[in-house]
C-alpha cells in the first residue's frame, strides 16, 4: 500500500513541450508502507542498494529525488548525442566515460549526504546544461544550449576532465528534406584576429575536412562550417540545410529533444 506520494516539477521543467514529473510517477519519491523508505531511485532499484552511497540515496527523499532528476537528464543527453543509427555511439562514448568518472566521484562520498547533494547539483548543471555564472576557464563560456530559430539546436557540455562535447541537431520542419547531425570535441583556438573560437571536428571526420567553428556573440553563438566542398552543400545537413548561422542562448531548463530521426 502506498502511504505517501510527493508531487512536484523538477529542475528539468518542460521536456519536449510537456511537463515532466520527477521520476516515472508524480514526485520521483514513492514511499512504501514498510518503513517509509523510497522504493526506487531513477538510476538503480533501492531493493538492490549495496553500497553506503546507494543506501544513503535511498534513505534520503531529497537525494532520491535528485537521483531521479539526474537519471532523466542523463537519458536526454544520451538521446541528443546519439547518431541516426542505433549502432552509432560515437557521440555518446565520451558522455558514457564522463558518467563513469562522475559515478566514481559520487561513490567516494560514501554515505555523506552533503557531499552527495553537492555532486548531484553539479552533475545536473553539467547535463542540462547550466552555464557557470562565474566561469574560471576560457572554455566554460561556451557551455550552454542555443537555438538557430528553432531549426537547429546547439548543445555544449563540459565533461569531468574539462573538455567540451559539442552537438548540433536539426531538421527541415515540414517534410524533413534535410537533417543535420553533428557531434564532436571542441578545441579552443586563440590568436585569431577576430578573437578566440572553438574548433569542433565531428567524430566521423577522421581527415578533418569539414570542421565546425563556434565563436561567441553578445547573446549567443555564431556557428560556421568550413570545409573543402565549394558546391554549397553542407557536409552535415545535406542539400538545403546548414549548420551556419546565429544561435541564441536558450534558458537551461532541459536538453532539447533530438530532431533528427533516431533508431
């Protein structure tokens, strides 16, 4: 018998136009009659909690809720950076490695609730992503979510090791005549007359023939494809589409749903 359900909208707010409730039910913290302990945390079943960290999460409603939110943000990030084919995990590989590194740091907290709370808030900020109000490194200023008139979305995440994972996803809205799908690691380029910019090479672009460059603007980011093709056809979108343009910063409520077909 369920004795209590805590309702509320989490940090993820609105996903894909609909209200997202924490967890798979209203509050993400579902209490059972036996002892009033949470029955489930989003990323693992509490019935199988074995470590001090897992037990602490399951015994603390706030931590269990944060775990639910982190699990949802993690799944959205995987979906956005996944390629069009089910076998294409090039964009998610660094994200999976990054999650493994973060889990190591989380587990080092043991059962310390303050340590766990801090790390969960940090992880949510990294996955959503929420840009730092006081960036301490020159690449942090690129972190965030941006949109080019709602046609193509740009997401820049900072990984645990300080590297930037960059993804662009979009499609022609009426009939899908073109589809853009790009993801890679960003490298800061300095010394240019126009100022610093972020060079991004797609994971499939082994020969570096079609890099994408990001440069900051007053209210967002300028994206430019630079490749050897002079026909005017985008490497990453096909005929009629392009990653080029001005991208306005979007409120960091959640990662956008991937617009390209996903298997």
